[in-house]
DNA sequence: TCATTAACTGAGG
DNA sequence: CCTCAGTTAATGA
């Protein structure tokens, strides 16, 4: 079993990766965040201005690199500009459970603003461009703008709704349905940030990572992917999902997107 | 390194 | 007896 970073490794593990500063303009990075908030909550022009003025430090990370680790005290929240991240926990045997997958425009560790010591790992799945916003900055923004605070509050509640669905998925669905469900959830979230391409979308995870998300081995993940392809439901090739039969796909996944709360409640 | 597949094994319905 | 899934190992991209 390959050892990964984890809570026990804070002082004994390899030296953390030192991220490079990126030259990517941080304006672009805010766009996906604003689009997401607009979709889930609606957002006023004033709030958009607040977000556009947030100071953000942008850095590049390679794939499979820790951003904040279990047990660490976070001082910043991390906004994904590009690439995919995951939150996970690793047990002493070295096995890792992926708890959620995160896409550009999301702030996976927003809760660290109030829960200071991390109770899980946040790491990159693919090479990522990440923007860091100081806790202090966000706290001041919360005080200045209750409506932005409300947006983030709601975002965090949707996050926990996604965890509930994830538990049902891993705990109760057969493996092919688990994979289909994760795929459709990902698709619906990518839709919001305008990253769908016809009947295909990105899912740039290795089969090892897919296994860790679904609670199965990489070999079994491969079998399940093959099965869905042979049944003419979906194809997963080079990090891209192509839907072959939408009706079968939805039926298999047992997907009901209500938990994503993508229409603003007024 | 990652993906693919076969062969074998055992649990459980 | 059948399906699902873990293990091991070989091989290909």
C-alpha cells in the first residue's frame, strides 16, 4: 500500500510542496465563483463588486499534492481557478476515502474560516491553479456585507447536502450506479460554470482516484467503467465522459438533482 | 505511470 | 449457482 500524506505525517512526512506563484490574471478566477453563486443564490451587483475586489494570491500546484492537511490550522481559503481537487481522509492502513470532488469556482475549504483545525485533507487531483484568500479578509467581508455572508452560508449548506448524497451513494448503491451518480453530479456542477461540451464533459481522474471516491479498488473501477461502456451508457476515455444513452444513464444513477439546490430560492 | 484484462478467490444472496 | 468485488499478475499504451 502506497503511503500518502495524512494527519500522522504532519511532522514526519516529506517536506510539503512549495507552490509556484502563477502569472494567471486573478480576474478570470473570480468569474466561475460569481457564476456559481449566481446560480445557487442570485447575487447583487454590489456583491459581485465585493468579490471582484477580494485580494487573491494565485499559485500553481501539480497533481496529487496536498493543499491543506488534516490537523493543520488554515489561514486562507482556497478558490479553485483551474483543475480538480478533492477532500479526503486517510486511515492508518494508507487507504484514502475521497469525500468530495471540487471544480473551478468552488471554495472547498470555506468552513476552515470557522473550523480552524482541518479535520480532513484537501489536495489536488490534477494540476491546479489555486487562489488563496486570507481568512482575515473574508471575515471582514462577512462583517461588511451580510448578503455575501449569506451567499457563503448557503454555499456551505449545499456542500453538506452533497455529503449526504455521497454517503447514500457509497453506502447503498451498486458500483455501476455509484459511478454514474458521481458522473452526473459532476456534469450538473460543470454545467453551471459552462464547462460542458455537447454530450461530453471532463472527469480527469485516474481509475485509482475513481476507486477511492467510490470505495472500490482501481481494478474494480476499471471493470465498472468497462461495463458501462459495453452496455452503451457512457464512455470514459482520457479524462472525458461521453454520454451514449442519456435515459439509461439517468435511470442507472437514480439521480435527483434537488440536493444541489441550483435554482435560487426567493 | 496508468489502463486493461484474465484468473482465482471468497462472501453472500 | 450467480453476482459482486478484492487480489495478483501479466501486458499494453
